[in-house]
């Protein structure tokens, strides 16, 4: 060991210019690598994954599992590059997560899942959607609206027309998922005058207003 150390010291003293030049190169390389190294607070180290979100308001967990989650699982089992399949069924909500091999591109994985969704038979009015790509943090924030004077339907209307629009203005918010009852339908009052109404500066007879709306 001593001979090795003596040989290194001897070589360094005899080749001072070479050692100095090599040290400068190592320092410059280290600085460049430090500047260009991406730094993430929460690095995403898991395999590519695609989540399928399906909402069916007012349906029980058993109905969601039988008519939504299971058909999706059966269809997604044959997706190329799939490593595992996980799902959860809640009241009015189904979440199916498809995991892929590490060498599968995320955009390709989403395209494969989207193509298989076209073959899934779901109940009328039920449309499965792909959750937007997101980081490893997943769900960031969960909130509820409560009131002693307003019904659940009125709170849902407030969520749809006020809260949701404000939250969607937040930069880099990929998805906002709402779990609630149906919102209150908007009502419009028509002012009738001599059995005629004025809509967009065109006169129409009273019997025609349903088609106009």
C-alpha cells in the first residue's frame, strides 16, 4: 500500500502540468453537471401508470363494481406492457389504475388504454375518462362544502358555478374531481308579450320557443 501511495505522489510530482490540467477538467465537468442536473422535490420513481376515472352519481358501490369497474378490468387485462391492475369502487365513483413496464412511454401507455376504452360497454350516460398526467404527490387537496341553511343540491350548484371555476384558474392543476349529487338545473324565465318572445332580436311565435331554446 505504501509503495502504491509513493508511486502516485512520485507520478504527480513528475507530471505537474498533466495533474493540474486534469484537476481543472474535473472541476469544470462537475460545475456543468451540477448546473444541468434536474432537481425534483418529489421525484417520480414508479413505473408509468394510467388511471381511469368513471363517475356514476347516485349509484351504490355494488353497482359501480358490477357495471363499471369489472368491465374496465376485463378489457384492460389484455393491454400490452401491463404489469399490474388495481381498482377501487366507491359510491358513485370507480378508479382503475393500470401499471406498465418501466420501458413503456407514458404517452404510448395512455394511447393503449384510450384505444381499449372504446371497446368497453358501460351503462348509458357513463363515460370513463383518463386522469391527466400528474406527479408522484397524486392528490393534493380535498375539501367539503357544508351549510346549515342550504341543501346538498344547492351546495353542488355553488361548487359547479363558483368554487370549481375559481379552482380551475390555478396554474398547473391537472384535474378537479367532484363527488356529490347532481347540481340544481338552471331556470330561465321568458317574458311573453302577445304570445311572442324576443330571442336574439328575432320574433318567434309562442309555440316555437321550445325549439328555439
